[in-house]
C-alpha cells in the first residue's frame, strides 16, 4: 500500500476575476502557521514575488532596515553570504528588498515559473531564519574602519539621506503628526547616530518579534502554478517547524491592533533649515490626516479630489500657483495608505523669501475652493479619467497589483472583505453621484477646515558649513581617543569580519540546484506590419501585414504597426532633432513643457491652454513628450499617447493640431521658464547626475541633444531666455517657430502604433490628417536615426588625454564617479555576446565587484553602462565614502580576471547568462513593452527582428577565453590612465584625498567647480550671477505683501 500523500494545508479564502482586467486574484491562508498567500494570475514572461512583513518599531535604530540587508547574509541551512543571490541569478531571477515605515518587502523577480519556484523556499528560509552574525552586522550595518571613519552598507546609505531637504522635512512632519507610541513617527531606515550604537542583539530581538509566518504574506503576480506553489509552501512550513514561533492568538497586527494617536488639535507651521550653498530655492510640505485606507469609497474620493486640485496644469492649485502666479515649479500631492491616511501637498521650487507667503496662499486657495461651487463637469471627468487609468494600469503594470495587495495585507480585514473591493470599480460609480455640496463637505472635513502641519524647508549655507565641521570634528575627536593602537585593533576586527563573511560557497552546494530550462518563460509575441516609408525596411509576411495592405492607404508616412491583444492603443511618434539649429537645441526642454500647455488654433479660433488640457484629458489616458532615450535614441524626442481604441482618429487629429497649430504665447513660455529655473538648484544638489553631466560635456559634441538638455546648460541658457522674453518677446516666439519647423518634418517622423490592429477602423489612411499638413513635404527621404557614437567629440572618440577632474559639491556627504573609455560602436560587433556575459559576471550580486567594493564598504554600488553602440564604455561608482578607493579596488579585481590570475567562477558565468535571459524578459514584460522592443530592434537599431533570440543562443556558446579577451581589450581600459577619463563629484572635505589618490593611480588630475561646465549656447546670459536672481524678482509684489498681511491673522491656531 503506497503512503498517503499529504495535501497542502492551505485554506482558500476567496478567488475572483477582476471586472476590468484579465486577472484573477486568489487568497489562501496556512492552517498551520497563519501565513497568507495572495496570487494575481496574469499572462506574461515574468513572475514577481513580494514577501511582505508588517513591521513596527518605536525608535530610530533602523532595525527594520538592517534586516533588509542581513537576510541576504545566509540562513539556518545555508550559512553562506551570497548563496541566495547566486542561486537566483542562475534561475533567471533577481532579488531585492525595501523597507518602508510600515513594512519590509523582499522581492523575487523571475523570468518564468520554474526559476521562481526553485528559489522560493530557499528565499523564505533566509527571511524567517536568517543567520544574523556579529560579523555580518559589523560589515553590513556599521563599523569604524582602521582609519577611524564610520562605514557599513546601511550606515553609508542613511548618512547620505540624513541631511537631505526632503528627509529633514518629512521627519519633522512625522514627529509633529504622531506621538511617541506610534510607529509612523520613526525613521525605520535608521538615524546615523542610532546606527552607531545599534547592537546585533537588538536586531535579533526585532526579527524574533516581527518575522513570524503569521505576519508574512507571500504575494505572487504572474503566471502561477497554484498546485505547485502550495506544495512548495507546505513543504517549507514542515521544514521550519520548531524553529519559528507557533501562531499566537494574541499577536497584535502592527498599526492595526496598536495605537494610532489622536487627530490634530491645532495647526502648526514651522521652518526647518537644510544644508545648501544655493539659498535661493526652498521647499514646502503641508500634511493632513485623511480617511482610512480600507474605506475604499473615501480613499477613492480622496484620490479624485487630489486630481481635481493638483492633477494637471488646469487643476486649481497647479493652474493658479504654478501656471499663473508662478509661485512654485509644481504642486505635487501624495497619499500614504494608513489606518488614518496621510495626505501631503508639496509646492516645489519656491523662492526662499516667499516660503511663508506660498504656504498661506496654498491654504487660502483650498478654503476658496471649498467656499465656492466646484466645476462639476471637470470633477466628473476626473472620475472618468481615473476609471480609464485604472483599467490601463491593470492591463499593463504588475506594480498595480503589488501595491494594492500589499496595502490590503497590511491594513485590510483578515476575512478578505476589503480585498474583494479590488474586483470592481463600484466606488467610482458611487462617486459619480456625489453632488457639489458632498464634494465640498468632503474637502472641508479632511483638508480646508482641518488642522494641518506645514513645514517650510529653508536652505542654509551656514548650516551646511556647521554640519561639515561638526562631522569632521566628531571623527577627529574619536580618532584621537582611539589612538594608533585602537585604530589598528578596529582595522583588524573589520578584516576578520570580512574574512568570516566571505566564506566560499562549495561548488557542490550550488550544484544541488540545476539551472532551470526556459520552457516556462512565455514571451509575449507582437506581430509587425508596416505602411508607407516603413516598408523601405522590409514588408513582413503575416496576416496583420495583409490586413494593413488591404486597408485604404494614404500618404507614405513611416508607420510600424505592432499587433498585440490589448484593449488600448499606444501611439508613439518619434522625431529626430538633427535638423534643429545648434542654438535652439537647449530650447527643446522648454518646448517639451509647453507642447501640451499652450493655446492652439482650431477651426480659425484660438483655444486657450486650459481648454486644450481639459479636452486632452477627456480624450486620452495619458500623453507626454519626452526624450527618445527609452527607444535607444538619445538624440530624438517621442510623443506618446495612450488611448481607448475609439479615440484613435481623435488622437491623430490632436497630434496634427499640436504640431502645427500651437500658439507660442510669451506668457506660457515665461511660466515654463520660471518652472525650469526653480528646479535647477535641487537638480544641482545631485552628485550622481552632476557627474554624468560633466562627463557628457567632456566627451560629446555640443550639438548633441543629450548635452544640450543638461541642467548645467539650462542654468545659463534659461536665464538668457528669461531676459529675452522681457526685452524681445517676439524674438523668442520666432525662435520657437523655427524650432517647430525644423523638428516637425516628414523626414524626421516615424510612427509606432501598438494595438489590436484588426479592431482599428481605418488604421492607415486616417494618418493623412497629419501628413497632409502643408509643412509636411512627403517627397523627402527619411533621415537616418543617428548612432550614439556619431555625437562623440575628439576626446570621446579616443578617451584618455583629458585625465580626471574632481568637482567638489557642498551638498554632498559622499562621492560619485564616472569612468569612460573607448567601447563598442555597433550591435553587430561579434564580441557583444562575450561582452554582455563579462559585464553580467562583474556586476553579479555577490560577484567580484560587489565583493570588492560594496562588500568592503567602499561604495553603496557600482555599475557599467550597457549601451553597446555608444562607442564608449562607462563605469559608475555611486554613494561612496571615497570613489577613488572604489575605483582602485575595481581595477585590481578586473585586472586579476583579465590576466587569468583569478580564474572565472563557473557558477557566476551561469548567473551572467541567466541575467541576459532575464533582461530579455524584462524588455518584453508587457504587451506594450514587447511591441516597443520590436520597434527599437528593427527601426532604431536596424537589426533583424529575431536579434534577441539570436543573442540568447550566442551567449550560451561564450567561452571563458572569450570573456577574458573582452575583459582585457574592452573593460580593463576603463580603469587605466591614458585610456580612460574620470569625473568625480564629492564633498569638499574629500577633495584633497581624492585628488591625491587619482594622481597616484596615474591620472592627470584637475579640480573644477560645476560652473566650469556651464554653457549658454551663444544666447548670452549677460552678467547675471550664476546663482543670484534679479533684485526685482527677489522682492514680493505689493499685492503679495497685502495678501500676506490679510492672511497672517486668518488662523488663530497658527504658530510660527
């Protein structure tokens, strides 16, 4: 008699099909441990897991965050750092995690079910039974190195955030909103001061209290084998019996069964300073409590109300404060799902001297809206737009399911009743019946009449100096106290911890898990058809092409159709910029802003921009004009629309109207320029992006759009444009007219239509609405899309002569670097398979660079650029206590691999190859993505349609010798003086050491400020200071002064 097979002990709570998307939701609960399992079944090549624990802590120790890192250091059965990541890499998967204030989520991102299923039980053991050693805590959390400096992966991460404006403001908001017995008050990432004294025992205690099966949800999104999933989980629960706590009937759900504090009983307005040498621009946050996140009607009502107030340039706050009064560069809103939700309004790019005025202007406008009748037709359109966007997201974004399922697990009812509301959109139906008075009462209750917290973020150069000096003095004092002997002991202890952590994984351990087949990876197929000049590439032979050929034809516009079973139409119109005059290239950033926010002429009548935006919102799901870099073209622009199929023809009419009938209104241009200028100081605080911008200035021609759109160009160019708008507005209008004529031409235009093509009534000839415009000369030949390497300057074509440059930035606590050398120029280069495998090998989690750099606390991360037709190879170090040390460690390990001194690890080669499979799945994760990738492959890159499949076949044939050859010939030069250039942005206190280190490495080294890389493209910014505004713009107008006086006493509860 055969032994009886134990059925998985999981109870199905519910299963339902969504009314608005082809997705089924199923909810299970373990009868043994109380573990929850929630599955969203949807088609596609990807399976995504979110292993979520509700976590609440009443201190700033950072224990929740430390576990996010320590979990990956090994488990009870697998006491090897990196084993989980190496297994995942071989199984077409990647792992990651995040820590929020109310939960920690561990992610498993897989191509196909087989890889996901293989990793799942190993991953869950790491989560519930991690091997938390003192050595791991020392390297991953915090330590003092042999030179007396604070380091550690978590510590370095949080040190970078500690003095950021947004973090300072957010922390103060939460301290004022929540009392000491509520977890939402605290910094779960950890404050550096607290991390310096955090003990391993405290971390273990927190893990024991929160990391229990009854507090864990296994959330899976993708094509899931339910029977196999439950079988795996049942076996896993058996394997951990006795090692985890038994379900506790008295267990308190974090944030659900714990105190939440009282509602606000007064309004508080405070100023918080943040360190910044540019004191011209500040930030504001205004916070209100909102309804419970599990009250779906109220939550959806708040979402609609925020859209009405701030959803676009025609919404009340954006229209008045940004577009008309130009008090801020934007007014954004955020809603945080909590038992008592948090609603935030954040005016950005606010002149420092106007912070108080703008905060009061915001409050007064909210009260005005509540006191007067609403635009109910626009409110109803906001509801309809939300309905369209939810349907669109549910079809194409797995994150839609992840976020909703996580929120319901954290705060929803355990009987599944709140999750059931995801089935339908009934709340939107109910909201459509709300009256004007109901909406205004809702606004008054939660916002306009409610107490709130307002924080004015004020930049301070003096604080920046104090912070730097205090940190320097603190470290210096400790070094003195420790002395040489103490420092030596700390260094020796650190080295011992690293040695213990890096215990090699025996090959036979990894070999227990074979590399899965790719049979369970179901790639999305998109069928290509072409019309007009697109047929010059080739004419496919398939039923969709025959359908297009049989349809009425129009003028020969370049159109590629991609047929997928979608309920929507994705329109992508690609424009080249090669004919745009050099001096007008920087103008494109303003043009992008005003393209959808300007008046147009329709039927001989001027239509104001508010009416344009309202109608666009009514006719579309989404629209944008942005860089074509997502299509692999860094020199072009793309105009994209997402619409319902019934609006296909209407959208083409809109495109024609916007391209050729836009009215360049100086007032609209002024508003756009003001917004862009207000955002510049914040952009220049980012050391990572500034290192990239300086690198681009060194290696690329100024005619490149990639170079012209830099913040360091906008700094000068837009100030010159602002002056010109005041003195010669007609000249500015002429510039925009010339820009439009050079951009919107037949020879510059390529169209991608992604749809269920058979459902389009008139797919081809309808484009004549655009093509018959007088400015379109259809007789011209289509211009080629420029290859990235064609925009390199002399230094870019043969890097190495420049050497290195160090750019000190007072806003930084750490450093970033970009190293650049000569690279591959074409996707047809025979070395590409080996090159991609070599990059994957080096970049693998727990691979050589991870171990050499992150494992030694030299940087939070490193990465190579993966563009293989740029003509360059780039290596970036980010968030490093000293980028030069990270570069030196990187060079050493690459040199050992290239010379053969260090042999290649067979398992890491498998990881690299599997990573390329995963990358391919990521490129085709949704129907729209698969269609776009076909366009990128065949149109932008000019490759065969099956190029990706050819690549997957070739990478499996790459040999060790092939990898070593590209390491030596292509990758190693990025670390060699004379063959590469380096840009480092860093804190001023690091400047001297970084310069000396780069010189020791053999690089010619100079120090330059960011201002050295400004460029006005000949427009002329005059003598105006780099950072200073004109005096007349620093002062408030008489009207603003009066309004400040009127409002200063409007709230008796307001505190200064």
